C-alpha cells in the first residue's frame, strides 16, 4: 500500500497571502500507462470533497487559477497563490497509481 | 452536468446488512470506473471499493474485503455497495465518485452502525 505523508498538518494563513502544501509518497506514483496519478482535493466542513487538481498539475473545470500543482515521482506540492476565505478547510492528496487508492492525512488551512 | 446522488444510508445494528445506491447522470456512465469512498466522523478520507466500466473487475480495501460487494447496472446508471456483517467501525459518510482520479463526487449518505 502506498503511504502519502502531507505536511504541514495545519497551515495558518493570512488572507491574500500564499500557501503551500506538500505531499510525499512512499513509492513512485507513475503508472504503467505513463501518467502520474496524484489528485488534490479540498473539503469544507459538512461538505463533500471537491477535487481541484488531477495528474499532478491539471486543474479541473471551474477551479481558480490561483491553485497550482507540481511535482514528480514521489514529491508533490499544491500552491495557492493568494488565499481567499472560500479556500479555508482541509486539503487532501490522493494517489490513484495503484489500488488501494490512498490519501494523505490532510492539511487544515485556517486563518492566522 | 455530472451528478452523483447517493442513497440508502441510515442506522443499522452491528452484524446487519445495508445496500447503498449511487445514481449517476450527466455523463456516459458505462465509460467510467466508479468508486466508493467513506469518511468516519471527524476523520480523513478512505477508499472503499472500485468497479470497472463493465463490472468485470472489482477491488476492495482490506478493511471491507469479504464483507462489502460493489456492483453496477449500466442500464440504470447506478452503482451499488452491498455491505454485510457491518461493524461499528463502518460508521461513516459514504461517497461515490467517478473515475480512477475521483473527479466528481456525490453529496454522500450517512451510515451509522450502532446497537
């Protein structure tokens, strides 16, 4: 089973300032089809998770361009260029390179 | 637009069974792998099971293997999760999600296993 380790656990931010979350994998997330299956999701309290970015760096439709994903192999990063109030909540990384699909433990983005 | 609607949750006693449904619309259902995930109260996300486009393959988390069965009916655009021998640890909100990359999620249905 692939283990994903997210840091930090909590990220106090000032609105309008950038934020960055790291996700490290215990194994390469490159699938045999050549794709790297790393997804980032955002969850607000009482809401279902909302996928933001798939295959490391592709934003899903409707996701603001202040969100960007990068990385390769086993090290990945989600960056928010300027945090807005609607961005608060918990962020998860998820790997879909192999089953079982697994998640990082989550990073809570909150107001400083 | 893509829509996934879960149903079938509720309160059940340990050892009993329950079947969840997820009705899909807004896309060609038979072209997509479908997943079930869950989230226990105050906890993180956990993948539960996946079923292939045509139902030919299924994979399960170790925590549910042998107790849960995922299936789909492409004529009804619906994926199911049959849950047997339920345990208190199965208490969670259950979500269905489309695709290997989980690019669209439903609102979830709450399952409470309690005596």
